[in-house]
C-alpha cells in the first residue's frame, strides 16, 4: 500500500474538470518540485488526440486556468503528458492503453473523471488489460450514484477489482485548506473541545451559497438537484467534521471511523424540516440573470436551493439543530459554518441595564478564509447611567496570519495524496453509504409531502420559507 505512483492515468482528460482543476493542480505541484521526478501522466478520452496535440490542449487549459506565477516550468510539465484515445465502452482499446501506460508494478494511480455510466465498462476494461494489480490505486470523482442503490452498484463494481484500501473517493471540499483547518481548530486548541456540545452550543449553521447558475451542466444538474449535488457530499462532510468525536490520531482510519459515526447518527428529517427552492430571473451583482427553467429550456421541478433542519442523535448533540442551506444564484458566494453558543447562565449585569448576547464562532471557508469569535466587552466609559456591553469580533484572517503562503487549488492536495497513497482526505465507502441513506430518506419525505420547489428571485437568499424554517426556532440565518 505504501508506494508512490510513478504514473497517473487520467480518464476524462479532455473534460471540464481536467482543464479547470486537474491539469492546473498537477502543473502547479510540478512547478514547486512536489511531484515524483519520474511521474508520467497519461490522459485518455474519446477525442482523437496524440501526445503532441494533448500537450497543446493542456497548455491552453493551463494558460486559462492557472495563474501565471504558478506556471513556472510548464514546458517540463507538458513533457510528462501522454495521450491515448479510448472508447471506454468497448474492451478493445484497453490493451493499447495498457501498452501506453507501461508496467504498472512501480505504482499506478488511475483517476476516473467520467460519467458514472462508464465506471462499470471502464473497470472491466482495466481488469481485462491487467491494470488492476496490487500496485494500482483507483480514484473516483463524483457523482457516485444518484441514490444508495446506484452508489452501492458503483462501489460493488469498483470493489470487484480494487480493495477499499486502494480506492480513493474524492470530495474536493476535503482538499480545501480551510476545511482541514476545522480539525486543527477543534483538536489543536484546548479552548473549544470542553464546550463543543449541547450544554454550550445552541445550534450550528452550515451555508454553502453560490452565485452561479447551471453553468452549462444542463443534463447532469437537472437530474441531480441541490440535495444530491451539494448536501449529500460536501455539506455532510463539513457537518461530520464539525460534529465528530476527537479521533485518536490524524490517520485515515481514525478520522473516517469518527466521521461515519456522525453520519450514521443523522436523524431522519420530519415533515416541515426542509425547504426547497428554484431560482427565477433576477439580478446577481449588477447583472440580470435568467431563471432556471429559462436556462434549462424546459419546465423542471429540480431544486436549486435546499434548507434542512437536521439533528445528530447522540449524547454530544442532543437537541442541537444543525441548519444546512445551499443554493445557486444566491446573493454572494460564501461557505461558512456558524457555531452559536448559548447565553451565560446568569447575567451579573442585568441590574445595570446591560444585555448580553451569546458568543458565536463563524468559520469562513470561502471566499474569505477567516475565523471570527464574537465576544462581549464593556464599552469604555464611567458608567454613570449603567453599564454598556457590546459584542466585538475577535478576528483571524487566515491570509494575513499566513501571508506569503500559496493559495492552492483543493485538488493539489488530493492529487498528491493519491500519488503518495494517503487516504485520510478521501471518503470511505461506509461514509458514502451513510450519506446516501440520509439523503434517500429526505427524498422519500419530499415525495410523501409532495413538496415542490418554491420559486425565489435570483440574488436573494432563497424562498422565504427557508427563513421561516429557522425563525420558527428563534434562529436567524447568518447573512
Ligand atoms: C461541485 C458541484 O461538486 O461543487 C457544483 O457539482 C458546485 O454544482 C461546486 O458548483 C462548488 O465547489 P466550490 O469549490 O466552488 O465551492
């Protein structure tokens, strides 16, 4: 298991993810000397290209998607690239592909970034060509199914050729520095852990808001919707990191064991605990944008927004709601976690006219990477007319605290971990299945309630029912 791959085989090499994320990440790593010196990258897809034209294709992608100051050594990187055309659905081409890849015994990492319908035939082809030996790792990009049953089918097909300790399931949120920092914040400071429970925390909010709309992913998105596209994976991983028990070490098994316990403890939601929405026309920033159905070109009942009130049924989180919210065409791009603490049990200032607001920790994941803890302080003065208290933020702006460090693409970390064989930041099968189990129950609930997405104007925070979902409990979303 502990080998560093000296070749990387990229399926879907001419696709969108490859252009925007994978090739730029690999080039950036190479420019910093972080890639194994002898690593060869073999791209494959249906397009008729050869090594030369694939290198030109990659150069264009890098010039478009990688900042110029991270492209040093691009020529050397391009020389690592090779290409083999493949129709993934028929066995024939795989022997030629294997010849291009060469002997996998020194360590081969395969990255599947293709439609899930191709996973089965691709695995069969790889097996046929002998690209499934003990030194081969398999990395899978989402979507891994559309429900628990289809996800099990994919996992079974992959498991027939590769054991779990060689399967790397991507959730790119785990590659984000700020998401990993959640672990440091919780488990490298003594301050938080003693109060990280229902005695001191009143509720948690997780928001993943986007300003973008369909972005041309018409067929995929309309079949998926926000629940399956964002909640099933990214948001549940964030929730698991916030809610999990302290693992014994920073180790793939220890961390994933704790996350899966949280995911399995998610309570099935009841009627009225979720809201769905679909964006109509509106304005984002200064730009007028069309509604979802107009972009799609047909009527649709797919949700582009979802808000959920969830619970983790265990001792630590007894009666603490987790409010989750995600949507497209919202007013700003922001991912953040809000931990709302309870009020002090008794105010010694009540008789002096001062009111106390409970502490709140806001962890900004993107685009601002900052951690803000709101604290009550005394307003300076002689207090002749009573004591005045005010909430002030204790702010850590991560880019300032770590100025000079590179802002990385999430995939850089994940690709390097894949090449080196560290599974800590990849999702284990039991996690994915626990995630789907909860999501399937939500969809069944929607079906039973005959819930239809409510329309919201692009550039607003979703349907008003989402505000009401929290306000019923006296909670306001942190906007
Ligand atoms: C992807 C979803 O997994 O994550 C997209 O399919 C979404 O719909 C994207 O836009 C968001 O990722 P990020 O890193 O921009 O927050």
